[in-house]
C-alpha cells in the first residue's frame, strides 16, 4: 500500500513537472508554430514570381519557431480577382498580389506606383509606406513589403518620333494605364491576356503596355518592333499582403522580425530584377526591337501624362486621400 502511494506521488510529481514545462514554453513564446497559406496572382513558375520563394524561404528559416508560410499556388488555387477578398476574410492568410486587383476596395492603394522614392526612403517614419500600411488596415490587410521590380513601357508596331505621333494608336490596355493612354490621345482597347498575340497579328491593336519581362516569350514582339524607352510606374504595386487578424495574432517580436527580414530583402529583390531586365533587353535586341527616345520636353509630358492622369482619376474617388498622397510623394 505504501509502495503504491509512493508510485502515485511520483506520477503526480512527473505530471506536474510536464504541466509546468508546457506552461513555461508557451508563456516564453514557444507556442505552436502558426501556419500561413499564401497565394499569388501569377502562376508559381512565372518569371515575375522568381523572388517570392526567396522571401518565403528567408522567413521560414529565420522564424521557424513562430510561423511557417506555404505558397499553395496561383490562379489555379483561387482566381486572381478573388484573392484579395480571400485574404481579407482569412480564408488565405497571405497573398502575393498587385494593388490594382482590389481598387474597388481601396482605390488609393494602387497610387504606390507613383512613388518617386526608393524602398529605404519610403519607409521613413510617417512617410509613404506608413501611409499605405494604415490605409490597408481599413480593409483588414497588413502589407509587409514588395516582391517585384519591373517598370512599365509602351510597345508599338511602327516608329514614332514624338508624343504627337502616339495619337490615334490602338493599344491593348489594362486598368492601370488606360487613363494615361487616353491622355496621350491613344485608343485603349480591352483585349484578354491570352488573346493579345492574335490581336497584334490581326491588327486589332497597334501595340500594348507591359514591363520588360514577358513580351518576348509570348511572341508579342513579332509584331511590335519598337518600344518607347521611357519607363513609367517604375515602382511596382505588388505586395506581400497579410490578413490583418493573422498579423495581430503574432507577438510584437515576431512582427518586428518579419518587417526586418522584408526590409533587408527588398533591395536584394530589386537588384535581382535589374540584372534580369538587362539580360532580357539583350534578348530583345536579337529580335530586332528598337528603342525610341523622345525630346526632354516630350519625355516630361509623357511621364506627367502617366502620373497626373492617374491622380486626376483618383481625385474623383478619394479627393482627400489624393491631397495626402501628393504631399507625401512630392507632387
């Protein structure tokens, strides 16, 4: 009987020890790892997504005791324009998406493309980045950083000498730059991405807008042998966007670490794409693509058309926010 009581006491002591250890680990921050599912608006194997896994791997390696991000896929998992809502509701916890895809929820979000500053300058306290972070909180999102760098250009079928010769050209458009095209006197034409090659081939359009990476691989340069070599919207709008409720569940130390990793990552990401863009330009030259420059005066008009047509349109939707954006970005 005494032996049995002794064994019971030992068992209770062992159980108590386990409980105490478990409590210690939990209170010290060693709780169960939070698993986050992420989705991208482009397929995982797309060249423009090349730096997403670099960020994911960095986070998973440096924060393995706190969280784990799994990139589950792209459009085949959730249609691109449904991804923002899935993130807002927490169905997916993180998205690799462009702000243009949720302009209906937050029109001013896409104005990040007008930023004239580098990543370091944007993140100064009370600056551009802080502004967009706070605006995203209103739609239950937390933006962490940017995963793409590839400025936009206009590609055309025939050579143009100046800004006046752009008038009347029919251009395959997107919501991001159709207002710019209208400002320049061009005719925006809505063409589905998969039908662009045929539209160029049949003369439905005289050109298109796009960054550097992509058009050569898709065959679009077979018909558009000229590019206006004036980049616009040079600051990409592609964010790591997290569900805000998920972000708020992370301890402050984890939030700070995630921010630190991303701040270090962004210049590396830009450097990678700058090298890829230069490689791509050389491949474009082999196909006979010619680069067109405008006079200094026309170049300014061209850039102003891109920036101010965007701001003028945004002013109709959120006039008070445009005032803040102009002040923060020096317009």
